[in-house]
C-alpha cells in the first residue's frame, strides 16, 4: 500500500517508516525539519530512508493548508500515520503558538485530507500526557482525560476530540495512539535519556527533578513501531451498542478507537539513572531539583485493549533498551566504550 507518514524525520516516524518499507509498502514521508532540536540528527535519519526505492520525502509544514491538500490530491494514500507534531511539554510553556499551528491546525489539515480522499485508516499520535492529573494507575483508556497539565497535553486531547468528530460525521476510521515515554536509538536530544547520557559522558551534572521521586513507563522504540505497524490493518468499526452512558471514551458508535502503547512496567527515575550508569560504565553527578511545571509524578499504561487487538504488547526490558541506546549513541558521536 501507499502510506503517508508525517514526521518521517522524527524519532518515531523514522522507525515506523523503516518497518513499513521492510514490509514492502510505499512510503511518502513529510517533515518540516524545524530546529526544535538538531536538524543534523533529523537529516541523518532521512539519509537512512531516502536510498530506499519505495521511499520519497517532501519537506512540508503541517499547518500549510494548501500544500497538505495538494499532497493528498496527488498521492491517493491507503493509510495515513500522522506522527508529526510540535513535541515537548516544557517547550510548550514558552512557545504555545507553535503547538496551535502544528498540533491543532496541522491535525485539522490531515483530517481534511483523509476525509476528502477516502483514506482507509488514519492513525495519529496522541500521548500519555493526556492523563494529566489522573492518579489512578495504571492509566486506562476507559478513564476520563479532562485535566491536562500542559498545553502540549491539551493539544493531544484536542486531537482525539477532533478525530472523533470526523469519525462520527464522515465515517473516517481513526485510531489514536497514546505513547508512553518512548526511548531508544535515534531518540530525541530534548528528552531526558539523551540529555543524561551526554552530560554523564562529559562529566557534567544532570538535572533530576522532584528529587528523583518520579516513575515513568519507559517504552522501547522497537515495541512502539511494532505496535503502530500492526495497528494499521486493525481498522476501527462502529460499535452499535456503544453509548456515552455505558461505553468507554476509547470506543464509539463511530469508527474510532484509542489505545495505550506502553511497557506497563513503570520505573523510578533514580533506578532509570542507575541502569543508565551501568550501561555507560560512568557514574552520574546529580543536581536534585523540585518538580517542574507540566510534569506528572507517574505514568503507567494499561495495555489490555492493545494486546487484544494485535496480539502484542511492549515488553523490552529497560536494561536491554538502554544498552541499545548507548551503543547507538557511542557510534554516532564517536564516544569510546
């Protein structure tokens, strides 16, 4: 099939594109290659994709309504995997309009393209951050997600609502993917793992928020990509028995579903750092700080619905995943072992 992957030069988009190409699909990738983080890393990811004869890249802004409309009119996509967005919780505190442009206007443009050109299935990136002030763990897609604690999270919840409206109005099959703290090779430099590894290897202290008293459901990138690719053919069907009163927020009388994609094994931040120290062979100097605005204390995924849908759930151990990341990091940045 011909598939569109937005954010193809991004962390998850790159890995998903690789898997789709390996499975024999044709992939058109788009990305705006912005400078939110090092563009050279984005280009290095693209350099691994572009030699493939079934891959084609177009530099494009999600918020460019005319360009997105033209792309859909030209290509005739069977599936769309919408992973492009303005990422980052903390960046949203200072640059809110970037999130409105990419995550709200951009998502609407993708929905419109899918609506007008009979796309068979739209899968899009949501986030575990939508759970916000929720305290019951593990987080379930049956839970309400009405209290986000960052604008980034609010835009992701808005994406889910926008998608449901298009599923209801136009019968567009849509699947939301709530990713939980994704890590691994080719990861983002703005995320904790990358920052920690760089600082530790340079002998610099790392900032550890809430004095390390946080837990995260760290999910290895290969598990994320595997789940996304498997879900491309799990096309949501309307549930005729669903009602607002008796159904869950993850289901609908429209062709709409939401899944958690997480490892279901939350790890204390201090334990994460200790495991990383072991993989690097270097001790960390820690600068213990209070909780930052926009942060949550714990994330943990209930993935029962995902496993039922695709017969798979993320399970890569943290020790293995961090070892893979460290090997990649040392190789890319020529760090001695």
